[in-house]
C-alpha cells in the first residue's frame, strides 16, 4: 500500500498544528500520559503512523516497553495508575463515537475530573481530538508508519 499524497504542503496547516501542540503541552499533563492517550486512540482507529509516533514519543518521554506493550489491554494489567486509567477510559469513550456508543458518560467524566484540573482536562481532551484528527487524515491518505515522523 502506498500513501496517496506526498505531504499536506500547506504551511498554514503546519502552523495551526504547532499551535495545537503548544496548547496541549501547556496544560501541565505529564508527557508520558499524553503519549499513552495518543497511542490508545491511534490503536482504536488503526492508524499505523500515529501508533508508531505514539510509541516513539512515549519512549522519548521515558515510558517503559512493558507499559507500551500493554496499553491495548490496560484494563487487564497492573501497570497503570488510577489517574492513567481514567485518562485512557476518557480516550476510549471520546474516540469510539460510532452509532449507539455511550460516549463520555457522567461516570467516566467524574472519574477523570477527580484526577485532573480543568486545565489538564482541556489538554487531555485536545490531545484526544488532535489524535483523532491525525488518525482520520492518515487513514484517508494511507500514510505509512515511520515514513512521515
């Protein structure tokens, strides 16, 4: 399978994306957690370049191989804190928006709000949304893992 486009080629898009990343990282959330959120949303959406980038970013932030290998099964493992579990649950609920999905229930929201400030929640939500944005672009253009980032 080959990518359908060589690049976005739009400098305004690049600038907008840089501003999104700046806003996310200004929210005070640990970079490892943001990388786990990115990785989990990308796994759900089957976006290979974003899974690749998520693993790479998490490793650079100091994440362990053991935890990275278990993000996909985070509920069944002992490797994640309650704070991380709440963020991963929010990630899944906000990413899985197909017909009939419950979405972000009050229970999910209350659990994540117990662990994060509003500023941190805003950063996590923006990370989820931005990841889903990239997942959809990459799936549409058939971007390949490891060839862009």
